C-alpha cells in the first residue's frame, strides 16, 4: 500500500477542510446499490468503499484511482486481519475521534460542522476514520514484522558494527530522564466530546505547569487528574516521534497531550543527566543493522500477504 504519513495526511485534510468549509454544495444523492469489487478471506470490499476512498483522496489532493484505492483497501484489510490474529494494540475509537477533532479544530469547525462539510463533497466521516485506522493498523503490523527480524541481528554483528564506528566505552554516554505522567482520566462510556474537553484541560495544565515538585498540588485543583512518577528512562528506552519530542523538551517542560485508553496523558521532564554507557551507541548500531535487514520490507511483506491469503476480484 502507499503508506501516507499521518502528519502529512492530517495537514492535507486540514487544507481540504478549509476549502470545503467555504464552499456551499448541494447535498449528495443517496448511496447507490453496492457491488462487491473484491473480497479478502471472504471479507468484502464494495464499490462504495472504493468510490469513497477515491473521493476522499482526491479531496485531500493525493494521487488516486479506482485501482489504487482498491489495492490500498485490500492491503489495509489484510493488515487488519493480521493485527487481530496477533492481538496487536491498535488505536481506540477515542484516539481516532481525537484525530478527527484535531483536523476540525485546525479549520475552526466543530466536528459536526466538519462532517457536514465532508458530506457536501460526497465523503462520509466514517471513510476518513477508516483511513486513519487502516494507516495506524498497517504501521503496527509493520512494527511487529520488523521486530520479529531482530533475532537475525546477532551480538557479534552489533559488536563488529560498534568497532567499525570506533566507539570507546570510556567516553560513550546516554541521556537519562526522570519523568512524570499526568493523566486526565476519561471514564469508559464517556461521550466523544469528552476527549476534546480533557485535551483542552491538559493544554491548560501545561501552560500553568509549575514543575514536577508542584504538579500534584496543581492536579488536586482539578477533577479526575492523576499524577504518576514514571521513574527514570534513558534514551534507548524511547523511540519514534515521542523520543524526538523528549530529546527537545527542557527540564520542567512537558510533551504534547497524547490520547490513550486511560484518557489524555501528558509527560513531564523532571530532570536530565548524562550517564556513561555504551547502550546508546549499541542501540544505534543495532538500528543500522536492522534497517539494512528490513530494506524494502513493506513491499516484500505486502507481496507475502497477498500470496498467502485468499483474494478474489469480481
């Protein structure tokens, strides 16, 4: 599948929303009878699914066609089936709703207004949510696949890579962070609007954050806010966008709110220090070796999934 980064798609969605929000368009006629275009292990993908994806990607100024849309939907369906079998952790409905709310907020629309604007262009909000979920699911499956290949990178390979880089155990260091987590709890069964409300409260908390020593007192002035000491984490224990944000956050600062199954969470940096360790360069060496092992992994894995699963075109 053509893997679109979530950040680029959200930006594109924001641009599209801004345009359609200023356009008055007549309501789209009712959905015509659906035909099954393909099935993946007997799970159907309809002509309506394909048409919706084409309309959405066109609206978001992404390259598309019926073939591209159908191929992407097949890949996403395969990934969804793999994720369910492997019991991978996937985004909750609250996280998907939060992404949609974020797009609407960028163009100063409420979620219902944003949904109406999409509908005027013939795109259902469920189509956008399905896309976000499909992208996140595919990413989770690829992370799991890449992780399974780590066994192919031996300790001898890592040591050889470190020697090639001229690493000295006497001078190598890593950053060690003392972190705190502030959780804005969202009870199960809460309405979708609760995510936006709690996110706004989390942002307000960040602006008034007095530092880790005073966070509990501030939290006690609010309802449903819990402060947890995460303890110490070093730079080898975090990865992805979170690691990049953490490295840029100063002591006494906080990271942007993150929506989880518990609610809206904010991580605070209490202290940072350099610790003598080869763990950081060792992790970097392992990462370079793994990247070499996983080159073109997505293309190869997609072909493997298509070969080993039942796909029927109509």
